[in-house]
C-alpha cells in the first residue's frame, strides 16, 4: 500500500520542496559539492518517478482517458521531440546539460499531473494535504519574519546560499555577493530593505505558497467552519508573510484567485468581494509604506560598485508603488518574448530560455514568462498545447474543488511574468492536486449520471 498508493509522498513534496533550497545551501556549507550534491538534490525527481511508476502499474489498464489527458500527453510529446531534434535545425545553442535541465522543468508538471490522476485522492486525503499546506505556509511565514528582523544579510552572505546558487546551480548573481538580487528591495540612493525569503531563499517562490494557502484558508472558512480563534491568527501570519515578500504580482494573483473562487461560489460573492477589497487595500498601503516597515540593510563597497554598473545599464532604480522600473521591466520582457516566439514560431529547442539558458551560459532567447519560454523551448505549438491543457484543467477543477482551481488561475496569471514551472513546489504539488481533482470530478459525473432502463 505504501508504494501502490503513495499519498504520503504528496505530504513529503509539500514540506520537502519548501525546505529544499535551504537544506541544499546548508549541505553546500557543510562541504557537499558537485555531483554528490546533484544526486542529493535529485531526491524530488526520483521520488516523483518512483511514485508515478508504482501508481500507474496499478491503474493503467482501467484508466479512462479524457481530452485533458490527451492535451497533457500532446504537450509532453512536443517537449520530448523538441529535446531530441538537432539544435542547429532550430537555431538553438543549448548544451546537452541544458537540454536535460530544460526538459525536466517542462515535463515535471505532466508527471505530477498523472501521479495525481492515478492517486485519485479522497476528500479526506485532500483535506489532510490542505492542512499540511497551511501548516507549511505558517512555518514559512514565521521563519521568514524572524529572519528579516533578526538575521542580518551578512549572515546570508557567509552562508552556503551563495555557493548553492552560484557554484552549484550556475546562476551568475553578481550584485549581492552571489545571492539572488531579490533578497532585497533597492529603492536607489543607497536605500536597501530586506524582503521575506524564508527557506525558499526567494521572496517570489515563498509568496506563491502563501497565495495557495490563503485561497485554501478561504475555502475552509466557507466549508468547514473552523474555529476563528485558530483561523484568524493563521491567516494573519500567512498574509503578513505575503506582504513582507513585497511581491506585488503575487498580491494581484491572490485577488484574481479570489475572483475565480467567487465565480463558482455565487452565494459567496459579497464576502469574497470584500476580501478582494481588503487584500487590495492592504497591498497598496503596504507597498507604499514598505520602506517604513521593512528592515533596512546595506550593500558592501564591492556590491555598490556592481549595483552602480547595473543601474547605468538598466535605467532608473526601483521606486515604491505598483508602477516602477520592475513592472516596466517585466512588461518589456513579456513583449519581447512574444515577439520572439511570433517571429520564430518553430522555437529554438529545449534549453534555450529562462533559468536553464542562464545556468548553462547560452544566449537567452526568452526569459521570465512561462508561456514565452515554452514557445522558445518547444515552439508555438508546444506553448499553445500547454495553454489549452491548462484552460481545460481549470475548467474541470474550478467547479469541483474551488481552492485548487482558484490556485491554478492565480498561478497561470503569474506565469505571464515569471517562470512558474521553475518553482518545483508549484510544478509538483499544484499539478498533483490538479490531476487528483480531475479524477474526482470525473467520478462524481459518473455517479450523478442518470441511468435508463428499458
């Protein structure tokens, strides 16, 4: 039973992927480098593969194939074919390592989806996984808030995080001693403030978990009627964590997810609308007030020199608000990516876009947006298949399990300006839940289908 129906593995993914970067950084600091650390860090891929095989050995003979499954396999087939096509046919320059890394990133959601389809989670199992998600989000928020107020940036500079990101993963972060630059919020003129990164070592990835957890908390308030003495502090801590990540896109995605929730729960439109207003007001106030509520930090002399060079290349520094150079940069990147895909619809081959190209030192054809990266990796056909699969998936999941569907809506909106498939927590956990809910929705349709007797 442990291997034939490994529901426990979903809980392991929820917690383990949230801790992954922090643990890998600590292992680097402990002296585990190179191939040895690559093997350890592949635990998530190995576990997903083992569970997928164990589940599908049992269910493949009786599986009921639907359009959503065919679209998933069609997208996966395009990725595989574009991975083995000679790079020069597509004007690509990806290395063999880049092709493997890119294919893994593009295909993990498909594997996770079919694991969820095969698991066929019960309502009780889904509630338990939801509890693990909320508990994980609370832990992330508490750790992150303690970190930004109690642990100085200098500690992170001397930790294993720079080694993990720069030397192990190959990211060339220069402006913050090989730490990701989004560790801090730089308003220019020497004003630098910490952002909540938690164990993800990333404010963005952490904020995505908070968005999913908050949508789940709304669903629980509606359906389970939890004790407000527990629910209110839980939501307050997670929401505080989201605000201190200073991720405006995630805050807007949360509002969009709430709107999707209200779309299928018509009786709740008024309270959900009120929640949207509260989130928007809090986000606007917090964005404006962030320099006054966030802990201030500073660059080193060497970092200041690099930051000055970056500022000269990119233009004006960031400003407080929803319309600053960061937003403009995301918009410009999206437009450039769309134009690149339209003018080169066959794509460049897997491994020529996003973080994969950055890690392997090849020209970056497209960046940031998940959709334009897929268009670069697998051509416009691959990108369109992914979009079609996603839309059909949301259409099935949203009416059945609103918080999962709303989470997909929020994440697919975030995918316009960031690489959501490059966040393993989302690519594995959310797509497992999506696959499981599809199976549940199809089962419900069969149960409610009228029978006719002659």
